[in-house]
C-alpha cells in the first residue's frame, strides 16, 4: 500500500454534512435561477479559519465540473482576491482564472477599471459562467474607507447584472461589511455561516459525532476506527476546540502512523503520539482520563478591531468559553 497516496486520498475526502449540503443546494439554486432576473440574488458564506470554507468551494467546483461535458464552458468561476488586494488586480485575476490571457496584458491607464469590467462581462458570457465564487473576500475590504468599499460593490454589481451571473462571497466573518451598502444588503438575503463544531449542546454534539463517523468510514481499514467513542471523540474535541481543519490534520497524521506501524486501525495511542509531535508545548489530552479533560468552544466570532493602533491589531480572534469539565457538560439539560 502506498501510504502517502492513501493519506492524501483521506485528506481530500469530503463529508457533505447537513450544513454543507444546505450551502451546496443554495449555490445550485442560484445557478438555476440566474436567468429569471437581471437583478441577481447572491450569497455570503462566512466562517472562522479552519471551518472548511475553501474545502467547500473546491469540492463544489469539482462536483460541478465532473458533470460538465463541454470543456470550453466554465460553469463555476472560482477565484480569489488578488495579492495586491485592490479591485483592478482582482478583476485581472478573474480574467486570468478564466484562462483567457496572462495577467500582464493590462497596464494602468485612465478608464482602466471600466475596460476591465466590460472585458470580464464579455468573457463570462463567452465561457457561459453560471456562478462566480470569490474566496477570501474580506481581504479587498480591509483598510478601505466606506466610499472605497462602495466603489468595489458598484463594480461587482455591474459585472453580476450585465453578465447575469450571481456571486458567492466567501470569507472571514467581517466580509459581511459588504452588506453595509444597501444595494448589496438586498442582494445578499442569503447568508450562511460555517461554524466550528460544538460539544456542550446535545444536538451539536450529535452533529460532531456524526461527522466523525463519516470520516471514519473514509479510512482504508477493514475495521473503521470508532472515532465517535467517548475515549477518542472527547480528547479530539479538546485538542482541536472543534476546528474542522485541525481535526482532519490530526486524523491524517494518525492514519499515516497506523499504516506505517501496520496496525489494523487508528487508536488513542496513535492520536496521542501525533498530537505530542505537532504541539509539544501543550499538555497531551489524549493521555488524560476522559473525566479529567476540559473542553472549550467558540463563544463569539473574530471581528475587525476598529480601535487598532498598528496593522497587526487589525482583527480580534474568536473568543472561547472558559474550560468546561465533562461532568458539568453532561449535567446540563
């Protein structure tokens, strides 16, 4: 068995849990209804780092392309904000992502933005794009005045209406700043959030355990690991604070270790070993009795820091709950 190829296959697996399935259905509906009106309805998808936003849109694009038989058409244009974080460069990035020409074709000049807008509209029509997905959208809004954000919104509104293509804006929670513009607030009735997993609420806990069962079923063992058992699920949550990306990374490394040791499945020992290797500065929750483990959940989302004094203070990260003992959580009704 090629261990690294097997681990890569697991890493790329995608579980369409209910929250994700709901967003996928929304994206399909936007594409299906785009020709009903020039005034396009769009969607805003936000979430903390590690909640699976990029994985979701990569999965969606691959899923759509797998059902597309005409290689000249691009039903879903997946792009992201340019490294320069300005509108002109981002429009050029979109054209580049359509593979129509290199990014060096246009030079700054008077009327530059308007020319790019028209070229992009024509390109979207020619390649029959049905949906634009812009990842990391918050980056184009950061450090911008209200007037600058409105100009960005006006340009994207023009492109969406003229090409008759809805837009999915994907980004961190403060990407919602685009809704400060009334013309976008009415177009972004659909707002969806990808969250970390939670444990305190019993329904959220069941959701988390169901996800772990889905991941276990994708592992190449005759006997899938019981990831939803308390002895694994609880320390795994404590180690990751419910972050999807960290959960998959830990499980991938544990999978590699189990395969290298020719073990029949993943155990708590594998998880403890890879956790100690990845974050040696932290106490190893996989070595603690379950009743001694303390859990934290996200309590509030990250946000823009309007009182920042320096650039590195631009954002305030998510706030977590105080450590919770398992006995206290299970005593809740």
